[in-house]
């Protein structure tokens, strides 16, 4: 008899991450990586840990990291749950909260992984349709808030870079579930992050914030993220994580990274300066840019030929992210565009040099 | 309103791993770690990778490791799924195969994590009761084989070190599911591992083998495991794993480790020699040893005072693993004993020096 896996797994296509060529020679502006290297303290910490006792299990709770992050964020270490990338935090949250058939909700368009995680957990998904200016229909939001066990909201959103106000977020907190504020790009924002909400708002026990070291700390290769939530929530999430979900080297590296706030801020300032240049230059080539606050830019060209533009840039060994979202409104509809990661000045110059000829 | 997580998560106690003191000065014979360091090539590979492009995402499929492991095991790389420890492979398997309410089965006593993973997935669990000599009732096995979606079988088993024959295993392959052969300790076995079954048996499409680098490769601190299964199964499991579940440094380290088979074999030979000494010495202190083929020894003392013996050894800064299993037969019943990891000769000498005074 043929082996059958679960129906939901069999039927799902699987999440497809952005292209990751393993050879050099590409200008990679397609997966929101930080173009600058991590703090030199990270490299030192890794080599030191490599000579440590790798034959024994790591600290199951990654205590040194929790203490360092707690110090930076001014929360108690018991609020912090380190994970193998913030994708793992998102996975843990949905496995802690959602039975099959439960509703997970998210704005749309957004990070496509939320939908894949819901499919793996055999959940129903509901999309909160975004207008072009990032607003939504309050009646629909209220319905989803009543239904959702988990409401994923990235702030800034991807691919648009939109940052919703705390007041708008408060209207998405599920009545019987959690609001998950995915702050993967929050270090690039101008205003305050969601940490203040955890400490002061009336829904602080309904909120989980996720963070990653992949973007602002230049450590996409390391896989390290963490969540911040009240201990009553974090304690349940700990049951779901693998016992030793972070390895000894990653713990040492992540601890060194978060302790070097100066390095992270310097890298961020360079990226924000380059973003301004990119945003100012794109309209001359016929692009309309959505105002955003992340280390990427969401843009649409007057020709609408987004896929072709990306293909032509590929010939120049420049990778951008062509994105196409279907079902972008209650009546369906398709939205596509190009997400451009903010690289170094040199990378962005190389892009601007040729983009006019590629549109 | 109080936040409710899933009922199964709320009610489960959570898996409790063995004690991991983070300070030095302990003789740790409680969590089956390898007392010897990993290959020096591993340390070199880590430091080299630390100076590489950590700002970009790693290879999502850990291709260099898959190719190296495929070469060692003489299988195609598409049969191999690397993961963040073999615990993650086990998690991926159960999430791929089991809907809530589905049956997962395993021998009992065994690795307690199988039960925790089933609880997280809200599965029913069924125990195949083991006699003292490691045999089971064939009628019960047949019933479980009809019911189970996943049958977890560690070979060697923990805590007993039992190795079941391929013929016995063939009678556990679920009719509508997978046999998962957990070969965490297989490098310490005398006879052939399960890889041959994958290549030749009539149930090769119903079998997943899991391996870890934690034990025989001295890399518990690194978190790296992998599964070996037919591509039709591996392809479905890939949908369930996090996109980048192995980091760039772990991939480099694991690749170097598996390529240094000589180092692994030398470390194994030392451990097997020390195991013989330990097994021969324990009876003089009143212990009965279960014959086993792993890097640990399952033993019971004539006094039955296993918990107390472990507590007394703790005073000498020696950690053994006291284990207590309830429900060890259809009518209940309790089995307890002590699992002793085979350390270095010096560590085992230190244990033997004081154990007589601790019983």
C-alpha cells in the first residue's frame, strides 16, 4: 500500500525561500540580508566557543543570551525564548496555540511563511486585506479578531515596509488568542518598537514579539531569533521547542552580537542613508516607491513589467525579489511588484547604473 | 479573559532533559555525551566559517553535508535531510505523518522524548511492552502495527542498549505508516546498522533512519542530526522543516566531522574498551548489568536503592542518570535503574573508586 502522509502536508506546495546562489559574484538584493559583516566580537566568540566543550549539550535555555538580551531590552530574562531563527519562534507559537481547524490571521500582502506554517498545522487562514495605503476595513478586522487564535502582524510589514500604530495594533488583538508582532525589521524603524506595549498596555498578556539577528545584526547565516512575551506564555512555548534548540556556538555568537549595540546601530545608519539614496533615485527610472521603514524598498514600475525587469537585472548578476500576491482583496485580484533589499552604496550604485536600461 | 493555549500543551509536563551543570568540576555520566573532543578538523571548519559571509542565509538544504554523508553511507544525497539535532528530525516526522488522535507507538521503556513529541502533536501513544530480555508479545506488536502512523524504535534502545534484529524490526513496520529507526547510538553497535534495510528490504519505502552527530562525533553542543529515507518521504519532510533549519557554521562543522571517519572510529574504540571495563567491574559492587551495545550501561543494584545511590554519587560530583519508568506492562508496574554513560577511563575509575561506598 502506498504511504500517505497527512493530507494537509501532501497538498501544500511548501514555502519557497528567495534564491540563495552559493557561488560568489552576485549582487544579492533579494532576501533582505544586511550587506555589512557582523561585529568582530561575534567572530571571536565563535572561535572561542569552537575550542570549548562541544562534546557536551548546550544550555537548554540559552541563559547567557537571555541575560544579555534582557539587559538590552530592559525586560526580565524569563520573558525571552531564544530559537533557531525567528522562524522557529513562529513555528513554536502556532504549535502552542492552534489546533487543526483553528484560525490564524495576518494582513495581506505579507510574509508568505505565515500561510505555510498554518498549512503545516492544518489551520484555517484568514487574510486582512490591506489597501494601497496600508489601512484595512475595521469591520473585517473585528471579525478576524473574534475568530483568530493567532494574528501575525509584521511591523514593519514585508514587502511594503508599513509600520502600523500601536493604536491600530490594539484593534487586532484576538479575543481568544495572541497577537504576534513580528519585529524582524524593527531595528530599522524610526519610532518606538512594540516592547513598550509589552510593558504597559492592557493587552501585554496577549502579545508575543519576535525578533531575529538575521537582519540588523548581519547574522542570517547563524539562525538565531528570540521571542519576548509574558512568562505565562513563554513557559508554555518552552514545552513545544526542542530541548536544545540553540547550539553552543550560536548562543555565544548571538550573545556577543546583541552586546555590541554600537556595531548594529552603525550598520543601520549606513543602510538608512543608502535607502534614502535608492528611494530618491528610483522615480527617475519610472518606479513608484511605497513609503516604508525597513531595510528594503517595495516598488512598482509604470510599465507593470516587474517579472521581466527582474529577469533583465539577473543578466547583470543582480538579484531583486519579484513578488506576486493573489487574492489581495475580497473579490480576488493580483498585486505584483519588486522588493529591493538595501545593500551597500556600491551595490545600489551598480543597480542604478543598469536599471534604466532594464525597464 | 485568560489566555488558553491548546489543551494538550497546557496539560503536558514538558520533556525534562538530563541535568546540564554549566560550571566545570563535574564527572558527567548522565546524558550519554562522548567524553572525547570532536575532530580537530571540526574546530578549523568552524573558525573558517566564522570568517565567511555570516550575513547571508545558509544553503537551505545543507548540500555540502548531504553530499559528504551520502558518500560515507553510500546513498544518494536526496535521501538525506539534515536538521538541528536529530530531535528536530523526529519532530519533523511526527508533524509530517500524524494528525491529532493518530497513534504513535514505541517500545517501553525507551527514549521518553517520543511521548513528549506525541503529546505536542496531540497524538495517542501506545507502548509495546518489553520483557526483561528485550522481547515483546507478538500479538501486541501486530495490533500496534495495524494502528500506528509512526513506530519509533531506537536501535540500540535507551536505556537498555538492546539491539533488535532486522527480522524483529520487520514485524513492527506499520501497515499505514512509518517505522522510524532512531540510530542515535548505532555507531557503537557491533553488527550492521539499518542502512542496509533502506537499500534492500521490501519495506524500504516505509522506513526512516535518524542519526545524530551528538554522540559518536562528540558534537552534542553543535545540534546536528539527519534522517535517511526514500526521496518520496524526504520531499514531504522538507515541507515541514523550517526553511533554513541548519546554520552555516553547523553545516561546515558537521561536514568536517562526518568526513573524519578515522577520528570517530578511534573515539568509539576507546569508549568500547572502557565499557568492557565498566561492565566487568560493576557486579563486584552488587550491580546487575543489562547487555547492551551503546555508549552507556543500564544497571540495577541488588538493593534497589537507585535514587539514593545517584544522590550519594552526586555528593562526589559524579552525575549518573536515575531513571524511573511507570506503566512498564499491561497491568502497570514500575521499573527503575541507573543509566551510566561510558566516560573516559579516568572518569570511570573515579566512579569505581567511590561507588562501593555509595551503595
